[in-house]
C-alpha cells in the first residue's frame, strides 16, 4: 500500500505540472510566431509577423528551457524514489 502524499510532495507535483504547462505553452507560442509569416495570406500580416521573429525565438527557447527543467526535476524525483 503506497504511503499517503504529504503536502510538500503534493506541492512539488503541482509545481512540476505547472512547469510543464508553461513549457508547452511557450513552445507553442514560439512556433506559431515563427511559422505565421509562411502561413499568413495578407502581406501586412506577413510583414508584421516576420518582424516578431526575435519574440518567437525567445518564446521557443524559453519553452524548451522549461521543458528541460521539468525533465531534470522528474529525473531527480525518480532517482530519489525507491
């Protein structure tokens, strides 16, 4: 029978899930911004989105960093668990 979760472990699990959600969200935002100039039909929208490539790359890198941090936390938790 598994031991009941303590408040600290429940908070850590919640924080890990939030970190994963942030990572996925930032990555999707970055991809949308970077791919929008190739999909947009309007010339003005295409120009505007092409000027936002720095923001897209920043969001993509930030999302990937959150994902890596989530993976590191999960690996540490798996190593600690018996």
